[in-house]
């Protein structure tokens, strides 16, 4: 009965999941508008802290941030429900598309109606950068950290470890000053160790079972191998969905072409190159977490065994990719809250937040750079209007984020 009062919040999460384009940075801008400005589920400072904290963890960062919003409102039960409502629409859709992939052709993959989603996402990123700047950059040292973070993030944008590395450096730099002292009124929370033990047990057990299944050639062992591969990705990947796509490509497309590997492991999990590229293209046009690509890849990995096994592959991919993110964030966040009672970690937060502001700025510039010359030539002035219009609507109106998304999709369909 207690959860009934959270139904409006869960409805907002569902609407967010159906309209959240642009990857984790774009999602953050939408969360600022929906869960801070409109619903006031968390403060700007809290959401900034959640985002900075989740950048330090492996896994799906936007999923972890939204899970923490649910955790703040209603503890672990609501956090789990928030996670499920957020991931299921995209995961179900991507899993369903694994059944339809044979029917897609090059014309289908152009996604013309989504051509203004990229400039819209830039507008969301610019809005998030402006809000984060006002909150976190207040003195000379944070200005320097922000500028250096923006430059290095832009130059090394595709290097997965760059963000955690810059966060550590930013936190160290602000510790060189002893000005900030943590408030000591709140007692440290008790740490529950179950999540981290469960995370470690699943990681080790999946690895052992997968290797035993390979060595002894267990019948129907492919689901075990698929779970181990995907759970490992979810446990170790830094840098968001694009890094995950690269890791999956190496594991499921490149690696199975090795003749020596095929001799040792003829039943290795593999996906055809064309099917992989189709999934990687489709997920960019889908709302929700980019990590939902694992649902598609899980279905494709089992597609030669019939409908029932393919559905099983979709379910395995979804659970295995998101479970590590949930276990890690729900374990480490209480630890982080306790560590903030110590001056060294409290002071580090100032530098961490300034680093994340730099990363948001770099993301904005990088996405702007990724709009091709052809796209600028065909509808460049509309792109500028969409970017500016999105930023203005977010900054100076009460228009909900989903309405902006629907308008941009409609614009792409019309023009």
C-alpha cells in the first residue's frame, strides 16, 4: 500500500523512458527538467551528486542515476521498481526487433523521422551544462578543473576510462585546500553487504559455469555463455553504451571468426556482422537506455534455435546487462554517503562536480561536431533552430521534456 503513493512518480519514469533520447548525457538534461524542475523529486544538487557518483561506477550511468532518484524517494523497493519501469520499454522493443531484423533494409535504417533528435539532444545537453555550471563552478580552482576536464574529455572522448580518471584527479585537486568541512549532524548509515556479495558471487559463478560448460561441451550451454559474457560487460564497462557496443562487437562478431578459437570452442556465441550493425543502428533511434542493445544481441545470439530460445536470449541479455549496475549502485551509494562525513571525501565532491560539468560541455561540443556536413547542408538552419528552441523551452518555459521530444520527431516526419 505504501508504494501506491509513488504511482505518479512511476508514471513519470515510464513517460521518461518512452521519450529519453540521446544517451546518458541527454538523459541527464531530461531528468533535470522532469524530476527536478517539474516534479521536485530531488534537488539540483542531489541530481548533480548522483550523476557525478555514477560516473565513477561501471555500468549504465543514466540507469543508475534514475535508480538513485527512486531510492531517495522510497528506498530499495521503489529503486527496483524505478529500474524495471525505466529499462523494460526499451528492452522489450529491442528484443522484439531481434525477431524483425531480417525484414529491415537500408532504406528502413535511415530513420528520417529522427533526424532532428541529435540537435534536440544538443539542446538538452546545453541546458544541463548551464544548470550544472551554476551549481558547481563557483571559484577559480573549479573553473580550471572544468576547463581542463572539457578539453581532455573532448580530445579523448572515446577512451572509456577518461571520465573516472578525470574525476579522481578533480577530487584530488580540491583536496589541496582545507576550506570545506563536512556537516556532522547526520549519523552514518549502516552498510548492507548483501548486494556486493551477490554481485561477486554471480560474477564468479557465471565465469566458472561458463568455462565448465565450454570444457565439457554441455548441451544447451549457449545461454550460460551468453549470460556470462553479458554480465561481465555490465560489470566492467566504463564510458556508456557506445563502449558497450564496441565490446560486444569484439566478443560476438570478431572473436568467433578466429579459427583457433573455433577449433577449441565450435559452439561459441556469435552474431552475424550485418545483424550486429542493424542492432547498433536501431538502438541509436530508440528512447531509453542504450544498454538495451543487450536485449537485441541476446535474441540474435539464440535466433537459430527457435522462438522460445530467442525469447530466452532476450531475457538473459536484459537481466545480465542491468543487474550489475543495480547491485553496484545500491551497495556503493550508502558507502559514499558515509564517506562524505570525512573531510577528504567531502572536499573531493567539489572537484568531482566541476569535472562532470566539463564532461557535459565536452559532450555538447562532441555531438555538435558529429552532425555531418551533409546534414548541415540539407537542413542546417533547422538544426540551429531546434538546438536553440530546445534550450529556450527548457530554460524559460514549463513545457515538459516529452512534449519537446514528440515535437522534434513530428518535425522530422513533416520536413
